[in-house]
C-alpha cells in the first residue's frame, strides 16, 4: 500500500500570514515553487498559490498587501499514513491541487499535483515491468 509519506515532498516552504505578496512572490521564484504553506505558530492555516498572488495583486501594491488578505483557508491536511488512493480521491472531490501532510500537529510534508503525477508515472512503469 502506497501512503502519503512515500510520495510527499518533505521540504515545505513556509511563510507567515504577515508576509507581503511581494515577499511571497520572491520566495516562490527563489525556491522554484508554485505555492507556499502559511503557518501560525508552526501550524498550517492556509495555502497561497501563484494564482492567489496574481488575483490578490490586481490594482494593488504588492509590497503593502499581506498574504492573510488573500490566502486560501479552504484546504485539507492528511496524515503520513493516508493511502494514495484516498488522497487522490480527496484532491479530485475538493478540487484542490495540494495537501499538507501533518503528523502529531507538525508539518512533515506536502503533496502537490506534481507529486501525484510522478507517483502515477512510477506506478505505471512498475506495472509495465511486472507484466514483462
């Protein structure tokens, strides 16, 4: 059984709610990520994506708007032991693209669409090898 721990990205890029959109955009560019996990006292409170920053920056000064004003608080978390199939189902049902992985209240990783695609490709390759 494949679980979240096997497919998650462990190094989650985090920011605080008070980070400006400009700072968040620079962090995304510098770290080569498309989303940031917003935390409050090391607990996940939201996710901010590139699209959120673009929408939040329309007609506004990026250096003056805080992430807390545009962040998406509608997200779910999973445990490291959550099954791949249940994670995939949740992402589809909820229409979300990323899910933090939390263990004992601590962030241990994140699963993004890229992680799902990579895992699916690996499963397909494994299946092909087994058939040969």
